[in-house]
């Protein structure tokens, strides 16, 4: 089924077809353009209405998947956007920058590894220079590699998962704060795993719980400065994480069966949640986790 734009009502269960992906493998971080099927980022369906006109956004992991969908949506809502990606993801990043520019917004990509503090500071500095300021920060980039047994989870992977998903969040936010004015917003990507950890994703699930907790505390700290902090927690969404060791072959075969909707989510379905939390419409929303998970009930 071809999805309609985000303002057209319909049955959410059947809004998108089941993905039913064939088993496929890519080395980390994965290239979306090589996936079967290619995820839907809302390229043909997201319709903007000027809700972010004049805003300046930095999005990590903005080359594909959820981050890519958010970058497209922000641009179509009027924001200029800088995306961060790994060098291996340049093909996807170039496509997203092209879509940002097609929307009439300024687009720029930064190829960088966010697992080092100095790199995170340099990313923020470059984004501020390109955009002429910064008032939206989306910490979305993530590392997820499934390992069945704790004994096989290496020290190196455990550390890299925390550096990517938690430490970078801290470093980027700390570097961005001096540039964020009143009315700015920070949006962090957590996961259903923060509440319902899969047994083969102990490191990933732990980081997402940490992101959730960090965000709620930070929201209270930054409220007096007029800066809001919120979280989006996706359920099972079809992205490059899944084909780059994020799930086992068995889980990939049954990927559509996890949610109550009995279909995987598409990145396009996540973008409106980020737009809402970035826009003035959510002025009284801070410290909130918005779960977008196909009716997989969480606390």
C-alpha cells in the first residue's frame, strides 16, 4: 500500500505494507541504498507547513533511517539542517542533503566518528558556522549489534556502544549548550529496548535506558534556561541497523511480527514525532518520552 501524507486519516495498521525482508547482511554501519526493501523516509509523502521556519538543526545519524526521515521533515518544515554520518555512509548522506536542498533549505553533511569527545566538539562548531547558529539538536545516531551470550559480548563492543549512544549524546549536548538560545530544543532517540530489553542486545538496551534517564534529568536542569529536552522511543523500525548485525537472521525473518500492528514501522512514521517536539506546538512538553511503537505498550 502506498502511504498518504501525514495529514490524511486511515487505518494505521495497514497504512504501510509488511516489510517481510529477505535475510541480508551488510558490514557496519550499513548503507540504506543497498537494503531490500529500501526504507520509506517520507520522500514522497511528508508535507511541511512551515512549523520550523528559520530554525537551525543538527541531526546525528541523519543520513538514513529515522535520522534521514527527520532531516527531510525538518527541511520541509522550513529548517536548515546539518547531518552527521560515518564516512562509509556518504552515498546515503549525499542523497539526504539533496532532498534538504530540494525543499529550499540549507543542507550540509559532516562525515565524522562521534565516539571521541574532540570530534563531537568540532561537529558542533562546524554546524554553528554553517548554519549561523543552532537551536535544535537531535542526538539520533546509534550502534546496535546483537550478541546471544554475555560471554561473547566483547569489552570493545560494550564500550563502543556506550560511546556512540551515550557518551556522544553528552559531548554533543555539552558543546551545543553555549549556542542554544531560549526556545531551543534537544531531542534524543531512545528505544522500546529501554523498557523491554531484548536478551541479545544488553549493551544497546542499557544505553537507551541511560539516554532516557539522562534526558529527563537534563530537562529539569535546562528548564530555567528556556531549553526543552525530550525523547522519542521507537519500536521495531526498518532501518540499516537491522541489516548490519543489529538483529539475528531469525529476528529479521520475523521482523514484522514484533509489534501489535504486525508490521514494522517505517522511518517516515517517526519524523512527525520529532517535528512536534521541535516545534512551538510542544512548548509545555519537556522531560517527555514519546513512544512510537505500533501499540507495544510501555510503562
